[in-house]
C-alpha cells in the first residue's frame, strides 16, 4: 500500500503517513530528524546510531526534542522507560508479561524464553489477583 504524503510549505519537507518528515538537501532525501542531528554534530551519525524524539512526535524535529542514541538497544530502552514512567510513575519498573501490571524487578523474578519478566512464587498470587484468577 503506498504511503500517504502531505507536502508541507515550500522548503520544509514532506510529512509521510508514518509521521516522519523527509527533506531534500542538494538532491538527496533525508529524514529531517537525522539531518538536524547531523547538523548539530557537524558530522554524519555514527554507524548504528538512532535519533529519538523526546516527546514522541516524529514530526517535531526541533533540536531540543532530539536525542542521539548510540544504538537501537539504547533507543528501545528510552521508549520502555518512558512507557513505565507514564503508566506507573517509576521508569525503572517493568511490565509483568502475565498480568500486565508494572512492578519492581525484584518482584518480577520469572523470565520467559523471550526475556520478558513475570511474577513468580508468592508474587504470582498477586499477579493472578490482578488478572482476576481465583485459585
């Protein structure tokens, strides 16, 4: 399916349906956030680096809204911590894969094959209560 493009005012790029803005610079198409980050660094981004939008708005490419992450794992960690902060107010807590509530890592002692944590032992009873399961 072709992506919908919205042409912005002349010289400010094209807003794509995925939320990112593309700009043409000397006949080369760039993601605007990457172009802005490279301009701030005064060089190309290092290999593997990714640019994070602090407010989550992919079209807000103000330099104060961008963070250059050294790699994809770090970028994903920022998103994970932001979700936890918004959900429970504590960015270091993780989501239980079973009951979907946020809790401290000390209480999420079980780890599934895909690496996601869950309640185990006595805390599993709380997990089941959160899910509405009566044993």
